[in-house]
């Protein structure tokens, strides 16, 4: 029985297909690495948005304390600085916008008994390195918002 003759044919085929596994691995990595990067970039973006929303909610809770609107914004800013550890509070811009339908009066007297303030935290620095072609997929500005309803009878008092 000549067994080595059958091996010679299979050995020839093995010699010709040498390196194909490395080529296939490279082709798969060209798809998997960008997909993995996009998944990580989206996860970081979602985490940052959640942190900003949590800090905005804490700022809204801090605004429930009695005082003037300037004092309440001071309480809210202090709560943001305490709550927001990542991303850094210094990298975030804060906005306190009164609602158009239920604005807060300058003093404690108002026709309505409640007013609404929107707390908006915006992070403008990119959280991940921008790969070519992914700029539209990963947002550059991340925003967290919260709305708080304030009792107008406590505005203006200390």
C-alpha cells in the first residue's frame, strides 16, 4: 500500500493555501475592530449623558430650597460640582432656563403658583477620538437636562 502518494497530493494543497488563515483573520479584524470601537464610543457617550442627567437632576433638587432665584442657582451649581466627578464639572457648561409657559417671576408674587426651570448641562469636548467616517455617528456635544417645578410663594424669601 502506497500511502505516501495520497499524502503528496494533500501536502501540495496545504502548501498552496499557506497564509490564507492570516488573510481571513485580517479581513475579519477590518470589520470587528471598527465595530468594537463604535460600541465602546457609544457606551462612553451614553455613560456621560447619564452622568450629566443625574447631575442636572441633583441640581434641580437643590433648587427646591427656599431663597431667591440667584441663591437657588448657587445651590444648584454647588450640587453639580459635588455630584459631577466624571466628566469634570469644569468642562461642563450650565444653563438655567425658565420655561416659556410657566416663567419664574423676579419676586415672590406671581399670578401662577408654580414656575418651571430647565437645568441644562452641556459637555462640548469630545469623549472619544474621532475616527474618519464616524463623526456623524458619535455626537460631539453631550447634553443632560432636568426640569424642576418651583413654588413661587417661596421665591424671593430667604
